[in-house]
C-alpha cells in the first residue's frame, strides 16, 4: 500500500478519516512530543497499531504503508485524566453523550465518574461503548447516615455506614457490581456553610479501605479539613479527592500525609471564587465572599506545600457541580495548579501520568510509551511552557482513533440522549419476588427529599391481607415546606436504557394510603410527567391513561411514551408530619 501523507489542515479532513479507517498502522510525524515520563520534549514520531502505541521516539520511523499525520508545528501530549467528575447535567434531562463530547473536545481521555448508582455500572459501560467518549472509571459511593454525599439519594446510590462492620459489609455488597474504585465521604463539614453533620470515624474508614484493598479497589475520599486529612493519612486512603482548605497545613500533617503514600487531587477548579466567565460577587466584602477567597487561598498554598514535600498530586475538578463545566474545567485545573506555584511541566505531568499513577493505571495510560493505550492530543503551542496552550486542542485520539478534530468520525450515538429503547413489558412490579427486586429485575429506589434536613423513609415488602405481597412506604417528614417521600420503580437496570411503552394506553396500580394526595410520575430520558391520585385506607385499583400525565415544571416536552425510565409514586405532607401508602400490581395496560 502506498504511504499516504495526510496533512492536518481541514482541506484533507475527509482523506484523513478514510485513510485512517483503511490503514494500519498510523504514524504521527514531526511532532514536538511531551511524553510525561520526565524526559524533555523532543521532536519525533509516534506509531499506533491496534489501539496501542507501537513505538515513539526521536529516531522512530514511520512503517511502510502507514497512514501519516504530519504534526509539524504542533505538540503531542498524553490525553488528560480527571480523577474527580460527576456526570450530571445539574437538574436537566440526562445528556451523557454531550458530556462525553465536552471531555473529548478538551483532550480529556480518561475520567472517574463519582455520580452513578452501582446498579447502573454495567448498562452505562455498555452505552459508553457505543459513544465517542473518554474511558470512564465508575466509582461507588459510601457515606455516613446524614452526612455529605448521602443528602440527595437513597442507599442504592450512596451506602450509609457508621461502624467498621457496616463499612466492611457495604464494600462486600458493592464489589459485586465491579466498581473501578470507592469514594468515601469521610468529612461531613460542608465547606464552612453549615455544621458538621456526621463525619466518618477513623475505625470505620480504616475498615472500609482495608476491605476495598482486598478487592483491588482504590479509595478516594471527600476530605476538606486539615484534621480529617490526618485521619485519611492514617486510615489507608489512596487519594484525597478535594482540597484541605480550612487552615494552612502544619508540618506534622504534611509529614503524615507524605508517609502514608496517598495522592492529593485538590479540585481547585470547583473552589475558585470567581470562575471563568462568571460575574464577581455584588458585594466582594460580604462574609461569604471573604470566606470563599480565604479557603481558596488555603487550597492553593496547601497544594503547593504538599507537592514541595514530595506528596504526589493528581488532577481532579469536581466537574458537573455548579459552575464547574465538564471538559474545560480539567483544562482550568492545569492553570490553577500553575497559579498555586507549580511549573507548567509539573502541572501537565500531574494531569496525565500523575492521575494514571493515582488510579494504578500508569501501566496502561498516562504517558506516551510503547505498549500503552494510544490516547493522545495534538495541540498548538507548547503547554509545558505555557499551560494555557493545553486549551488549543487540534485533534484528539482515543485508542488510536481520531475522535475529535477535522476528519474525526464521531459516533452517531452521541447525537442521541439515551441508548435505543427496548420494548416495555406490561408488569412492572407485583412485589412477589423473594429477592426484593421488581418484577423487571430492577432495584427499587426510595425517593425522598434531599438536603441537610431530610425526610426519614422506610419502604418494605410485606404480606397482604388475603395473600400475596405488597410494598409499604412510610415516612416522617422533614421540617420544611417541600418535604416528600415515595418510591421509584426502574423499568430497566440502573435506569439507563429507556423503554418504549407506546403499545399501551396507560398505567394501572392498586393503592391505599393515609387519605391524602399522591403524585404518580412517569420519568423519561427527556423529562418527567405527573398526575395526582387520592387514596384512603381501602384498596382501590386506578387506571391512569397516558393523556392524564402532564409535563412537570418548566419542562414542556409532550409525552410520547418512547423513552420511559421509571415509574414513581410519592407524596408531600406538612413539615414534621407523617405519610404512608401501599402499592400492588403496578402495570401498563
């Protein structure tokens, strides 16, 4: 096959895409290569075959017949690795493909996702496999009852533990879902905005880490105070995934953290007082604004102090949280590490090799070396000298495939909101299974209000008078105006793959309750539709045609029934009051 020289200009984009699809290997030539191994940048060639780096170096030659990418005038760096992200669009319908787009466009080729329930790991892995997306590690969550991280979802998403025995049992149960790591919310301090609700004690944290390590799982911890940093260091934690930011680090704490061997990922991007493009506070001298600047100053200086002491750093952002966008925040984190006092070379190495090493994946990615994944980025400029040049992304390759830039063939699945729907089954749940799962083999979810003060809910399957079983839901409402409690019945595992219910006319359920009103919801990939029912102490069967369900809130999308994920029943009651209802035979009809 004749060697095809393909220039990086847009005029040859189509030719590049065609040639790459047809030819192996691929050779990137004339690049200024920053390989993140500690070696000085050099001009050389990188060769890819079978999704792996076949060879790279200043004397490497392009193999005969290779597709040539001429990178003259551009830099070649490893893909960035963000160890702390939340794949959440902050309250709008799930847009996982768009989140993937944002990371790939920013040159981020690996991330940790801290946001998903373990039940969703397998279907999300399958879905991501159809997308043009970075590599995603799924991280299971463990917190304390009432603590941070347990304030917005039930134990299907975040397990609650407050003893060593509970921690061991939680990790054992989670391990069956094959997580890539564990996140422990060990510090209940809410960034100084509220009292410490519950903090995981050292004995529980140590039991958690020891059990996780038995399964080969790294433990990353939400820890934001100097005092809890000491606890993390003594408990076997692998990565502190936030900044210690309530005070300057003392020499003793620095020494204990260094001796422990843990990594530090300060997530400076989420703490920046005025984020890029945001307006400054109306009153820069308000207590809140002053506190934000003070904590950020501690975050910067503590990151530098730990780095200078020899504590290895990784790159994390907390992206997905308010004001911390996916993709661009990873690039911003590099700039903030430099603002903290590191050199651009040091920051770039942390954002590639450092993160890979922290996750025990350096043998697979993070540097440009033979045998590793061909995850790399072509950028304009020299980011090891001017860190902002990391934003000048020209092309991104993931597993050796051109994934972003002129000529890239982005997966058509990235233009969908969700995976293709499967046909809905009539019976959703009759509560008869002995293993506690729905009739669809999905995990029921308690659906109560979030926040620091939360309603206390208990849902359980009990015997029904006259035979069979039912779901009983009871709650003591939180002391707030919008207190609510209920249950969600996922239609597929992890509520990832939608179902098409257009073969049916509506939803039918048997219900009885405390005499109040209840909201029945149909949750889809594109929104939520609701209707209200009333139920007293006597059982009644209610048929709800789909036409009775109306879009909720600002969401105006018409109900189609083509992308349903969950069926829910919930109720609101006065602050401090109680709620109960029972369900049976939830079906489409």
